[in-house]
C-alpha cells in the first residue's frame, strides 16, 4: 500500500517514474508540475467590457479603445499618460516656497518640475544680472544717471520673478496649479527685453543728438 501511495506516473504517457526523476524514461516528457501562467502581461493591460485592449484616461479614468487618440469622455489626449508618469516628488509646501525664496526655481525643481524650475531661474537671472551690470557700469560716475529707469525696470522684474516663484512653488507642492506657467513666464521675459530695448533707445537718442 505504501508503494502504491508513492508511485509516480508520467502525465504524458502514463509510464511509471521514480520519485526524484525530472524526465520520463519512456517519452522524455518533463515530470515537473506545470507552472501557473504569468499574469503580469495579461493583467497589466486594461481591457474594456467587450474584451478589447484599452488605455485609462489619467484625468477621468474612462477606459478608451487603444486606437483612440483622445478620451471619449473628457477629450484628454493619449500622450497625457506619459506626462502623468513623469517624476513627481512629495515635498512640504512651506519647504518648497523656502527653496524658491533661496533661489527662484529651486522649489519647482524640488517638486520634480525641472523645466518649470529652469524657466524661473532664467526669468530671474536675466533681469537681475542686467541690473547688476548697470550698477557696475555706473561705479564712480556719481549714481545711475540716465540708466536709473532701466535699473528700476529690472529691479521690479527681478522681484516679481523671485516672489512669484516662491508663491507658485507653494501652490505646486500643495497640488494646485501655478499662477504663472513657464510658457507665460518666458513670454513675459521676451516682453521685458523689448521694453528694455525701447527704453534704452529713448535714453540714448537725446545723448546722441546733443553731440
């Protein structure tokens, strides 16, 4: 009875096999227990109720046919899936604001928004650096002179870039959209440069004519 209870047969041909055998001696079939099929690929792919492959909308969660480029429910583009997968770091809003107070853009960088942080660094460095150049160029000349208006313009622009960076870093870390996006910020920088060129021209023309 003990011999019968431990006998082992090939699941393919039914031949007897020893308890420690890996292969059948008659048909050479494997005697190992079949492994459960991998579920990772099948279950990782979302399916619609009709069984067709689908992609989940990152905004509303609707399952859309894989051939659709826009969500059928809210119109969110398929490419948004890859944007949602970007790195997003959790950081305390107050700390994010303090980082941007230390240097504009650092708070956004700490939140995982490197492009936004870079845009704010540029938007601060351009007016602040120009302001410093104006100060250096007027050293020993008895004040800012005709460049005082330009200096004031770049001073205000630097302060706006510095303060809004801290405010928006706090908002982003809190999960709220920023007041000023990076694209708007860069367009504002272009406008600042155009205004500065116009002012510089207006200041320089009288001096040239007087000669």
